[in-house]
C-alpha cells in the first residue's frame, strides 16, 4: 500500500513537472502581423506555440445571424510543409457557425506544433475560391513586410479635365507588390455606359508574377468600378490612354485589420502613373472614399422605412435634405481634399440625393408596406400613396448635373433612368401602365432643352432597341449624328456588334426553349407542368433576369460546374419573366446551356409568391422525385453549388 502511494505521488509529480515544463516552453505571439489575407472575417488575436500544439486564438467578425465555416481540411503551411488542423475549440469544424447579434465571436483552432525557429506561416482554409487565407503570419513579432514601404506618391494637385466624347480603348495595367502565386487573386470590374444605359463587365485575372491588364472600350473619361481583395472602388480612365497602378497589398490588409490598423503604416496603398494619375492617387488613398445620403446599415434602412412610411411629399423632401446637409458637412470637414476630388464627391452626393427624391412614390409605398407588413400583391389605400405634383421637382436643376463633368460618374445612368420614368403629372398610374414620354415636363422643370443631360437622354432612347437586340436602321443611326458624331459612331459600333451576335447565335446549340408550351397553362399548374418531364433527374432552377448583373456573373461562375455534370442526371432550368425584354432574352440564352422559359407577368408573380422569390438571382434544387429540397436568394458559389448537386445526385 505504501509503495502504491509512493508511485502515485511520483506520477503526480511527473505530470506536474511535465505540465509546467510545457507551459515554460509555450510562447505567445500577440496579434501577429501578416502580409496579406483573403477576407477580413477572421482576425488572429494571438498564437500559442508549444512543443505539443500551435493554437490560433481567433476573433471572428461577420454579419449578425449569418453563418461562417472553418472546414476540417484547414492547414498551416510553413517552409514547404503542411500541418493539418487537429480540432476546433468553440467551433465545430466543417459545420455552420452562426454569428451572434453582436456580429463578433471568438474560438480557437488547434494545429500540430511547428518546428522551432519557424518565422512565418500561412493559414489556408482551402484552395477553393472564398476560403479563408492569411499569408505570411509573422511568428517572430516582426512587422508585416512590404517592398513599397516608405515610397510616396508625387505631390501633385489633380486637375479635373473637362471630359469630351472620344472613342478609344483605355488600358489599366496593375502590379500587386509582394504577390505570391498561391494567392491566386481575382477581381471583377464594370463600368456604366451612359450612351445606352448598359453595364459592361470584366474579369481581372492576376498572373503568377502579380501583374494584370484590362482593356476597356470607352467613349469618354469615366470611372471603372473594381471589386477584389486588392482593390475596391473607382479608377478613372481615359479612352485611348493607359493608366498603371502599383498595389501595396500588405498596407491594404494592415489598414483593414482591426488589430493591425494602429500599427505603423507600410506606405501608401496605391501608386498610379499615366492617365489621370494624380486624381487616382488622391481618390484611392484618401480616407474619404465616398459620401452618400443612403442608409449605411440594415438598422439604418429599417429606421428610414419607419421614418418615411407616413410622410407626405414636403416631409419626404425635408427628410432627405436634412440627411444631405449632414453628409455635406462631413465632406466640408475634409479640408485636405483637392478641388477636383471634392467636386467629384459633391456631384456624387447631389446625384444620390436626387435619386432618393425622385424615388418618392416607390419608396414611400415600399416603406408603408414594410412597416405595416402588407404583401406586395395587396392593394394599399389610395390616400396612402404619395404622388407629388410637378412643383415638387423644383430641386432638379440644382441637383441634376447638366454639364460634361457628370461623365466621370458612370452611375449617373441610374439617375437618367429615374428621370425617364418620373411621373410629373401628379396623377397615379395604373399598375403595369407604360410610362409616357415626359421630355416636355423635364424641359419645363430644367428650364432648357440643351446640355449633356439631354444628349444622353436622347442617346439612351435611340439605343434602347440595341439593348433589346433590335438593330437600328440607317435612318435611326443618322438621328444620333445630330446629337454628336462620336455618339453616332458609338451607336454604330454597338449596332454592328448586335447584328453579329444575332448571326452567331443562329449557329449555337445546347439550349432548349419552352420544352413545354406554357402559354395557356394556369399559373397554379405551371411549375409542375415545367418540371414533370424531368422526374428521375435532379433539377437546378435559376430564377433570373436579363438586366441582372449578379445573375449573369453567377452564370459565368457556374459554367465549370455545369461542365462537370455533362451526361449526368441533372437538368439546369432557367426561369425569367416579362421584365426581361423578349429580344434580349432570346439572344442571351444561346450562351446559357440548359432549359429556358420566359413566363408572363401573372405566371412569374404566382411562381415567385409560391416559392418566396424576393429577388434575382434566386435558386432552387429539386430532387429526383420532384420535391424542392433547397431554396436561396443569391448565388451560393460554384463550390457549394457542386457539393449540393453531388449530394442530391447521390440520393
């Protein structure tokens, strides 16, 4: 018995010494610096390094009541070796982790021990697009590395050049400093064509050396919108000229990080040369990137709906004017801004205010429905509708730019659309009633029929058939020449491109239109009639519209997935409504392999109400026996799409 007690005491001492020995060897790296990341969601609060484990203490920041996920394939990579994750503490690997109301959460990720002397490590949740990745995490307490640290842009004051119409290709050349091929960064860019109201989209592919090039056909100097890990915002380009940018990725990521942003700067974020370099350097590196009267959070939106739901026209105008004055005060407080950049921001702010004021009828009705929980297919009392008279629109001459500088802001096309459909009469329109030509009323309000605004309105009216794949006649193109020779040239190029597309589409295959004749099928029987022929197969349903940018982007992203399922029992079904112009729809679907239907307004409304389609794109997966098994608004991403279809196919 005595021997047993001695042995137990000895074992306890050994365990104690072992534990204290491990603790003595544990090293903590507080808020380690890193060189780049793919997402701002996961922040490293500290890393505990020991002989038995490497523990990442993670603080997560994401939208409340939405989920994130850390997959079980997550690894650390250092010095050519991979260290797979062992466990999560406070989070279950490969399962949805729902964010709390605060939008903040903490958990630990446990990995095998790293060799002593390891200076940097990469955190890689996976190689697929959208995975969490943090590169070059510094384990020695050193700051992030940037080859551009200390570099400064020239002290140039930008001048806002008066834009002129000119056809030409603008070239954007970029280089991401300290780029690693395994980052595999991509981006998306788009610009608005003010001559026809369309959006031109582009993909940015970064080469292994960190370089990328984008060619953008333009008809005037304007802004190119970029969304990516390495740049978000506007770059101003000129037709026929080249703009180059060097991107300081470590500084961008440092400034984004809640835990690193107070550490010393690693230089400026962007270094532009070439066309409009001074303007781009100020815009891209400024602490004030945009000003807007629009709500800035979900809570702000809901409060706005509550505020305006019972307002009359005068109250509505005063409400938005007050928001404008507050935002203008923010702009005025930034005394460091150049006159050129200040002008662009102020023009954007006035445009934003004008859009809100022009949207009075739709916004107040939507707010009233939202606050009172009235379905969109239910009629609201006439006295609850706000239909202002023409006197209400006295703000237009002050807020709506009618000089060439508006060309710098391509999103002005939204305001032009608002103006085209504004009801100046003060009389309610019946649902679905076509908006009459309001040019005479707009001229009356503006006090003139001259200026760039009216040129663009005329160009967009002329080009509307082109957008709907109805080529213009020579006589119609001649009308464009009366506006501007450059506009005539631009519309001629667009017209010829449409003619070419129509001819090419005649040769394409791989798509089917109206396999079932739905013309006379009652709305309540429609969906069953469309999907019945596919029993025994999995059906991926895409609710979309021809004018929907995210719909088209998702279709491009899903193409590789569709190719993986060629020859398998999966059908890709695309449903659109009458709000997709028939000509446009007919010419777009040859490039979208699958089954296609364009429904009437009544059919579309019934189907959307039946399945809760609140917007496009929306998606549904139907099992082999015809049962809907999944529905969501917004694209799930190609990897998730493939995973869900494989799971359904294997049932």
